[in-house]
C-alpha cells in the first residue's frame, strides 16, 4: 500500500480492504510475528502471554486466565499443562478454597518471563518504527472505542437472539 492511500483506502474500497479487514489482517500478522520471535524460546504468543500475566499479577485461577486471554477454559488448561510440563508454572490449591487451583509462576518461569519481555521490547520497537506517540495514542483511542462499540453490538445481538455471547471470548455460551 502506498503512502497516498494509507488514509483513504477504506472509503471507496471493496469489503476486503475496509478498516475491519485491515484490522483482522494486522492482528493475524501480529500473532505470526510474535510466534516467529518466540519460537526461539519454544513458546507461542498465548503461552508467553500467560507467563507474562502470571509474572505480573501473581497466581491466578484458570478461569481468570482464560477470560484475560480470551480463550476457553479447556484450551487454557492445555496451555497450562504444556507450561507446567516445562516447569514454568505450577498449579497450587487456593488457600481459602482447596477445590480451586491457582496457576503460579516458578523460578524458571520468572526467568523465561524476563526473556519474553526482551523479545517483546525488540519486536515492539520494530513495529512502532515511523509511528509517533500521538499516532499511537490516536490508534489506541480508536481501538478502545471500536472495542466498546463491538461489546455493545454483541450485547444487542445476544439479547435479541437469547443466546448469551461472552464479550471476552466472543464464544456462544
């Protein structure tokens, strides 16, 4: 795409070139880029995100992790299993309710989270090249507004169809 049509490409374009399609294509490319960089650590973006979250916020439930990462509880269980097999996280019973398990980071997991942060910093610097702070702030504002509009659209759709939809995962409940 040339500089001349960076800001006008959506207005008269076919559906596959509109902002929503551009957003989806960008999200796919972000995942591919992060997965490629994280492959050196034998991780993918989902695994790295889980480790980063637990490293920052401490031990948390599988349900909270699933909600935060926007994937189902069964799928997050598989991610946790793989990380636990590598010794990066461990499951611990919650002190006030032994029926609930907390996912906690291990010392090896903390070390890996530091390596993930290094990969993240390098890739983010590359992604932001030529994009100023004000442009990033404007993009963040637009993205947040779009998320709010989508949540409203999902709520409206689920209330009219009587099928609850999770605004975190987008899955029908």
